[in-house]
C-alpha cells in the first residue's frame, strides 16, 4: 500500500490577491501596524500552504458560484479565506479573503 500523501497545487485568484493586498495595506497604513500586517501575512501563507496536503480539512459552506463549485472556509484570526478544490487538476483555488465580520455569503 502506498502511503504517499497527495499534494495539491495552490493558486490565488486575482480577486484574492487584490483582497489580500488591500487587507495588508489597511492594517499596515491605516492602523499603523506594519508588524501585525506582516504577522497576519505569514500566518495566512502557512495556513494556505498547509492546505496542499489536507485540502478537505475545513468545512464546506453554503456558497456556490455559477459553476456549482463548492467552497470551503478557513478562518485565520479575524479573517475568512474561501477556497475551492479541483480534484481533476489537484489544485486548490484561493478565491477570497474577507474580514470575518463582513457578510461573505
């Protein structure tokens, strides 16, 4: 029996990249907390990279898009990361990152 764990590729959508950049800018500039922004980005990067080996670790949510993709939700501090899994391509798509109090559904 092969005990190798399958590793998924991780891709960020353009929306997710923009949202992450906006969050970093807001925390570092508006809140004048650059170190906190850097810590959040490191924590987010590590959490996202951990998905590569266990993409289904987080729960599914009710949100679906036009293509009927299932979304999963990962919480990092006060932020929610939404992602989908393409089993055929063995790819995880990081779709969005929102402030947790925002209605993301």
